[in-house]
């Protein structure tokens, strides 16, 4: 019996060291012992975000952090522009509408990256925010945040990015790229169990927090920031996920960010090459924008079968998300995935595809 190889797109594989870090006695989230850990976690996260700003720690999944940005940085009737390149960008647009924002969707064909010029044509003096998914987990395509940042920095709009499936595997330089709000959660490239979300804001974004008229309490950034000053949180955080992410960040800095990003890229290049060799196609239209944290493989009508056959060989990958459930499967390289895992996946894929024909 072969060892299980987990190449999921979230929740992802958890390294043994991270699992072990959670196997300890409970401590109070108001203790000095806890605060020391939170301080280390948020300081390390700043380096991964590429920011000098504070990183707020919220107990929620990624979606909660997305919702919190709307509550804290906007007011009813604010206009936002959302490039739609797949399922997760659409979720952000929908959430905006639920809160009563005026959402201007700029639709792209699935598999495309968002074209900055087309999006910027929609940005006017009234635009309060542009919501750009960093890495679209449904299509395996990333967006060029640096280009968006340069285009948006001198406008009235905030550049908001959901980097839930990016941060920790796909490079983020929040300050340098003029990203105003970046958010992520623990269970994807950060190779930690679910439970925590992290968000950082530029000075421009903090000034909008002052103007925001939405009611809020649990996700109130001003309250979160006050507690963050003493390395605590407003309410009880997911303490065990804090233990876990602390160890995951130790692993990330032992490897080094440059090595981490190049491992993700190299593994993805191997997958793209291997997928083509077995006669399948990449779903991303432009290989240059193929995500380094997950590969969406185009297998029309066959994706569910391939996922189930791979699972029989102990290789765990994910199916497609609507409307691509039958046509795409997704292979994660984010977090704790090695070149050996990739080689095992490609070997198994070859056998599975051979049996289809
Ligand atoms: C997984 C994911 C989310 C949602 O995260 P949850 O933690 O499940 O709420 C949001 N955006 C992207 C891009 C994701 O990959």
C-alpha cells in the first residue's frame, strides 16, 4: 500500500511538524505565553505579505476576511469594480452586492487573467475599490497585482486582493506593489489547519476605515488593531491554529521565501509539462499566468473519473468548481508538496489516462 499523496487546493496537506506543534497543553489567550507566539506569527507574516503594516489575525475562514474588508473599508452604495475570472472573484462581487455596494463586474473568459487596461476603463473618480483575486483557485490563473497596483495607486480606489490560495506560494509584495488590502487564510499555502485569516491594510486603506459606515463588531479592524498592539485578539482566537501557523512559518523561513517560490514554480512547470505529455491541456489560456500554487487541467467530460481513479492510487487531487465540475480537475502544489509528490502524481496520471483510451 502506497503512502497517500495529498495535492489538494485547500485544505492542504499538513506537515508532521505542524501537526506536532498543536499537540500541547491549552493556554489562555490572555497570557504572556500566548502573546509571545502571536507576536512572532504576525511579524513573520509581515515578511510573507511584503509589508511594514501590521497583520491582523482573525478567527475565521478566508470568506470571513473577505466580508470583513467590505464591512471595514466601505459604506453602503459605494461603487466597486470587480474583474471576474472565475468562481472566487464572483464570490467577492456577490458579497459586495449583499452589503449594498454598487458592483461593476468586468467579465473575462474562464482561463484568462484579468486585463488591467480593460478593468481600468471602468474605474472612475467614484470608484472606491477594485477587488482583484490574486490567484483564482477555480481556473488556476493568477492576476498581475503589481500592474493593478501601479494603475490604481493614484486613483480614489483601494486595491483589495484575496490571496487565500496565493500567499505562501505565490509571491506577494504588498507595499512595493501598492496593494491596499491583502488577505489570506491558514489552510491553503500556509499548510495549517483552517481557523485563522490574516489581513493587512495600507495607510490609504486605514484612512477609509475611519470613514466606513457599516456596522461591525466581531471583525472591527479598529478593535482588532487595538488588541494587536498587545499581541492579542478581541475574542478567543483559534489558539491551536496559532500554534500550527507558528511552526508552518518556521518551516517557511527555514526554506527561505525565494526557495519556497521557486519550488512552487518548478513543481508547477513539471506538472504542466507532464500533463501535456499525456495529451491533456492546461486550462489557463496563457501559460505565463498559470498559477504556481495549483494547476487546473482541462479534461472535458473526464475530470471526475480521473480524480476518482487517482484517489484509488492514493493520489488526492480536487475536481473542478462550477461551471467546470465535469471538465477540469485541479492539482495543488501549494504548501507541503515535494518534487517526489509531483513525480508520483504524473506517473499515476499517465496510467489513468492510458486506461481511458
Ligand atoms: C479557498 C478560497 C477562498 C475561501 O476560503 P474559505 O477559507 O473556504 O472561506 C477564497 N478565495 C480563494 C481564492 C480561495 O482559494
